[in-house]
C-alpha cells in the first residue's frame, strides 16, 4: 500500500515514519510539510493512503481533503479532538489523536487495509504457478527468498530449490506487487521477511549476500524498521 505523510511538525513526522517502517506492506513514498507540495506529488504519483495532519500551514488537512476529486484513503492525525467530527464526515478511515501509541496506529492501518481489500475481494496469492524446465511448479510465496536476473531469464531462489524462469525482473515486480518484496538493485528483488541482516551495501539472506544500490538503501532501511542513516 503506497502511502504519504502530510505533517508539518518534525517530531510527528519522525514518529509516523518510524511506525510505517514496521509494516513491510506500507511503502512510504514521501513526507510533506504542507498540502500544496503534497498535491503536486499526488498529481503524478498513485497513492493509496494519506496520513494527514489537520492543522497545516495555509490550508488545513480538512480543506485539502475536500479539494481532492478522487481522494485516497485518509487517516487524520491531530492534537485537537474537536476536529474528529469533520474527519469522519469526510469518510476518513480513522482519526488518531496525538500523541498516539503504536497499537492505536496499528488499529488504524488495519482499518485501511480492510477498506482497500474487503473480505469479499481476492487476496494476494499464497502460491504462484511457475514454469521452469518444462515443468509447472506451485511455489509458495513465503518460500521465495529473492529473484535475480540472469540474461533473458530470472533465477527464483526458494528455501528448498532454485528455479530458472523465462521472464524479466520487471514482470516479477508486477507479480509480487502488494507483497513484502522490494527491488534492492537493478538485478534483484528480495523477500523482506527473509533478510537476516544489512551490512554496508550488502544484505544477508541465508547463505547468500546481495548488493543494495544506493538509490534503494534508505527505503530498504525504513522498511526493515531501522533508524540508522
């Protein structure tokens, strides 16, 4: 779920960024201190969820949400409980009153997930059909360690086997979209839940060591829940 933060207080920004980093399926695309810079970003980037402060400079969070033609899901954040009515009138997912705990944040995120993927809609597949060496395998998503390019093929590294599959890394990005996977290099996508450690620009996945490009390193650290910079 792609999300952004619109919050003008640095301390509140840091708390939200830290909480979001604990969820592999939450991809924070940016943090903005005002509604206008966020609007410019939304004009050209798909966003599923906004963590939106009500008290913003120049334009309030409520006014900003009312201005959106096709608003994404919104979780309001504020220190003023009197604004809750406005938030729910706009069909916000939830209303977080500062300071809020991680448990309360988690409850709000789960509500957003439920709205995005109601129980009567298909969920992410537990298994993927993969053709390799004239056979079709049923591969459990949880068993995939990482995917690596190899010429016109990709190597699918699983817990108990390695499969050579015709295709591109981009096609596998689409297959794994919405799952706890992330591209870490132009040559590799990794299962975030299988990472043992990050050391410099290398990650450990079992006995394997994979390079991490500089352009992906900060995002990887955030999704791993690290505060190191």
